[in-house]
C-alpha cells in the first residue's frame, strides 16, 4: 500500500498502543473516550499539548512588556498566527481550548499595555469598557484583535465512499454452483432401499453462490 505512493514505514516513528491511551499525530491528540453523561465510547480528536505550547511561546515573544513595537504591528502579527492556527485546528474538539487561548492572548496584551503606558486597572476600564458595561476589542489604527472564540468548530464526520480513492474499484464476481444430494443414511449414503417408492432415496438440488474478488483477499 505504501510503495505505490513512494512512502516507507519508519520503525522509529511507529508504535503499537491502545487507543484509550491516545496517540499524537500531526499536532492532534486522538483518543478513545467515553462521552460525558452516557455509556457510549467514541474516538475524539483533540489539540495536542505541543502545538498549544508553541502558540503560547509565539504570543509571548510578540507581547513582551519591554517591546517597542507599535500596537498595530503587534496585533497584525498576532492575528496572522491566530487565524492560521485556528483554521488548522477548527475540526478538532477545540471550542474550550479556543476560549482559553483567547483569554491568554487578551491578558498578555493588557499586561503589555499596562507596563508600556503605566496604566492602572482603572485606566484599562476607562479605555476598553463601553458605557453599557461591555468590553471593547483591543484595536489600533483600525486593526482589531482577532477573537479565537468566534471561530466555528466543525467536527469531522464519517464520509465513507465520498472520499475519492486513487485505486480503481474492483467489482466482486458471483458464481452459482449447483449441488445434487441423495437422501439416505449418513453412514451409507449409497445404500439401496429396494423398490418401495416410500423408502427410495430422493434427489435434492441446492444452489450455492460464491463471491470472490479477483487478485485480492476476501474482506473479513
């Protein structure tokens, strides 16, 4: 299966594990868990820990308290990172994680602004809270901070035959086989019982259908 694609199996990166323990693959953590409130078990796709640590490290690098970059440049850099990161992980179980990361980014920016302008918490509320008591988004020169909580999470669904296959479809072949059986004793199937029609052996006909896949193993 791998050779036609030009791929080789790496023994150092291959392991056999229980899906209940979970595996990390391409930044995702795939694990078999019980659905909350039920006794049903499903395979869920979460965001791995390593991508979250890497994202936080990038945000910390852009929001250092001693940074001299203007706020608009900082927001542009953060928005580019958040948009690309969320577009990749929006198909996982990520809604709560997106909310936690949005809170993390907001606090990093607020602490940077407090240290840069020597603002107090009263100054923060005066600038970012509306008269109705709602928080304004952090913005500079028309550039608003991208809110991760607004990203729509669309979980992957089983698509079955809708996924195109690069291999040609092989149709199974059905063959009918007719078998004739003679009634009688199992110990002596060919035993004669005389000319009595009631005790004479009877002939039964049965038809058996066999299905096979050419040049392939029969699926289990």
